[in-house]
């Protein structure tokens, strides 16, 4: 998640975490007509391939043992949303693990931080036999057939490449199979959704980044980018794009969601919007509530109010008048809106677990069967549920690999630098 105001609010009142035990679900019969039983059957055949989970960052900022993969034991209850028991209960067969690093702090040493996050993710994957690093769609399907969880890495924010296509290629070699073009900050070559636009989308170098990602077979992730950037990327990209964790702007009007004008272009591109469960992205009341708190915090900071007083006031408001919660219907409405506008072949699941305050109805990664049962109650077929769970993103990934094979036969790695364009 991490909206534009997230670094400010995080310092003021912290981040609440959920997790520990599999989500409570209604008692189910063994009947094939029972929605929950049927949902579990669908996910046994076509497991979830989730587009975005921030577990590596959760490990990095662990209170008890920061960055210690062994101490953050996925065989035991955890403070966050994800462990192996919960993944199994959720029917997860593949996961893009986000290797997020903050983009707000220019002196952080982005490449160093990115390498550390990739190291955390890869050590985590290596530690558990249930997880396996995957590089291709075939690898993902092979892992699923073995009952393991295929693991791919997603670089969240193009600030990590520090304007270097060589760095981009290095991250691909280390396992990154998508890159979110930007995060909350407009870069030298791409506009973010929640920052001031400087390029009206992609700059010339930004277009070259997309072309090189196509040549590598790295999916272009358009979550967090401005609508103009989305449009430019769809024009430039020869391979399917993805939105790793976004929802529909027509239903919840926040900058992080995808406008209908972009959804309508996805069929021609082959891309996939992986609908997120972030509450203010799927529930307008929750979004409006957060905007009011953001505005209040900004005013108090401008007035010089100490952080501890701001923290106390935000805490009081949250206790006395909690943020509205997203419902299963909210999430399902966004999934169905993407389906209705872009088509059934262009929607997936991108939860953002361990990067958000999870909806009470979907508290952790064991919750996917509950959502799929709800969609069954709304009339979804098993075939369409399979596309939503993993079929669509696997198809997009395989198509991107085909484009990469063609482009690698046509041209060498790009040696362009940003000064060539500016």
C-alpha cells in the first residue's frame, strides 16, 4: 500500500499488524454445492498466484530481530499476515514477493537497500522447502504441480535502478520478474500517481526502460504510476503489463486505482489488473476517512504540533471513530468492475498483505477461499475463478517471455543512459 502520506503517518502513529491463525470461515459441508468447499476445490486445481506481498519488508522491520530471516519463523505464528500454515490454508501456489524499498529518501542508497531486500527475500525462499524460486511461467506451474509455492520477486519502485539499465538487468538476474515503474515519488523519467507530474507520463528514458524490460521478459508494473504514465506504457510496451496491487478508480476515487480509460485498453495489450484488498482502495468511506486524517496531520505539523501530540490525537480519533472497514462485497465489486470493463482475461489478485491494514473479512493469506466462495455466490464459474486465481497472470507472464525471446534475437541489451534523452 504505502500511499503518499504513509511515511508521515507511520512515524506519527505506527502500523497495525494482523495475522497469526488461519482466517475464521463458516463451517462447511463436503457437498460440491457448498460455496466454500467448491472454492477450495477450485484453488486446489488452480492455486492463487498473488501479485504483491510485502513479507520481506515485514522481516526487515521486525521489532525483535530486524532482517533476521531465521528469527522470523514462517513455521510459527507471526505478527504479520503471512506464514506457511496460512499460505497453505489460503490455497496459494505462487507469490510475487515485493522487494520494496522507500523512494522518499534520496540519501538512502537505493541500490544497496534493494540488494539487501533481494537478499532477505532469497534467504527466506531458500530456508523453506515449501518455497521455490521461479524464473518462468513453466517454473511456476511445475512448483504448483509439486504442491510447492513458486516465488518470484517484484521490485517496487524504479528509483531502485538509479537511472541505470545495467542495474535493471542485474535485478532481473537476481530473480526480479516485475518492476513497478515508480512508487510514491516522481523520478527523473516517470511520473507517480501521488506526486507532482514532471514528464506528462514517461520521459524518453522512461520509454527506453519499458523497452528494455520487454527485452528482458520483466513485467512492467503500473501500480503507483500516474494515468499518463499508464497510457504511455501501454503505447510503448510490446508485452502485457500488470498492475500488481490496484483496484478500480470508477468505484473508489483514489489516485492509486486504475481509470476505466486504461482498463479499456488492456485487452489489446494483454495485461492484468491484480485487484488489491487495501481498504481505502476498495471502500470510498475508508478512503475519505484517511484523507481527513491526512489533512489533519498536515495542519498540525504546519502549526508545529509535536509528534507525540499528533500521535495522541490520531489515536483518540481512531479509538472513538474507527475507520470504516472494507467488505467482501467491496472487494468483489472491484474484481467484477475490472472484469466487466477489461474482460475476464485481464483480472487477478494482488492482495498487498503485510503492506496494509487488512480488512477484517480478509485478515491474512488464509482468506482467499472466503473471497472465492463469495464470488461463487455471485455466480462465478469455476473456469473464470481459475483465470482470476492464476490463469490470467500466468498467461501474461508467458506472453512476456515470448516477446522477450523475439526481442533478444533482434537487438542487444540497451546501453542508453538518461543523458542521451534529456
